[in-house]
């Protein structure tokens, strides 16, 4: 019989990057020039500040509140912006690159803006709008495939001797993660408002009842979602995933 033990999984989206700034200027063509390949884009100063606040929140509300001083696993997408964000959290630990946390492969449309995508690959553009989770970019990777590789990482964590883990990754991966983590049912996954997965956003999942501080199961059934730099209004509060699979995202 499997021994019941406390488990905590924290997932963090990287801080603001040069690519985020570029995309925010999409209506200003002269400011939307792709100067770097997306894999080389770095975290901005604002992104560093966002992750610094995320790290302070994690130190207080996860490490300190639940009585441990470090995570067993510190894993990060190997892209520059995520590695920089992991350091900005200020947890002072070494991080291990994991390709399963990598940004999705957008194939031939990598670096394109919406107008370029629509003009050069109109059928792909239509499919993206019709079924974004199942759509596969030309020579790229669907979010369903991303969900599968992330699910493999979570399964590895839950079957290991580790009881605590922190992952630093990307918005699309946090969206895709909602299926294997049972945050959102797959039939509702395309209704998720991904604009709410801000830079520096955090998911905290655990099997410890947040009120009673008692173990319920080995499954990660309690979930909290928030963006610390945006203040308390961004906090979802605790959701019991065994009772309520979120239908519109977190």
C-alpha cells in the first residue's frame, strides 16, 4: 500500500520577456520587428521584478507555511527567458533543464505575427481559431502533444521519492498542463482565457487540505492560481479539483 505523504507542485510562468514586449506592440509594425529568434529572447527588468515577487510569495505561502526549506525538484525550460526567471525567483538553488517544460514548437510559423500567419498559411490560421488546443502549426506541435509531455513529467514526479517540485515554464504549457492536472476538462479546455495566465503567474497544487492542513490523498487535488505582482484580486483561492474541475480555466 502506498504511503500517504504531503506533496506540493508549484508551476511558474516566466517573467515579461522581450518577445512579450514585441507582441504587445503588434499594432505598431515598425516596433514589431523580430530582432531575435524567439528562443534567444531574454527577460526584461519588469520580468525580473515580477519573478522576484513570485519568489517571495512562494517562500512565504508554500515553503514557510508548509514547513520545508527547499523543493526536491527545481526544473526549468532551457530557454534563456525561463532560466533567467528561475534565477529571479531568488530561491538560491541549482536548476535542472527539462525539455518537457519547453515552449511549444510552432514550426514554420515561429516568429510570425497574426497577419503573416493568415497570409502565408490561411488554412492553418483558420484551424487555429476553430480548435486552438488541437491545432498543429505547420511542422510544429499541438497543445495536446504539449499536454502529453507535461503529463509524463508530472507522472514521473508523483511516482518518484520526491514530494515537492517547482517548474518554471511558458504560458502555452501552463494552459496545456490544465488537462493532465485535471484543472480543466478537455471538453472545456478551448474556453480557457489564456490572457489570465500572466507573466509571473503561479499554480500551486497539493494534496494537503489548506484549511485542516491534513492529507486527503496522494493526488494533487487542491489548487490555487494567482499572479503576485497583480495583487490579491488575482488570487483564485483554493479550489478542490476532486469536486470541481474548472470549466473555464484558472
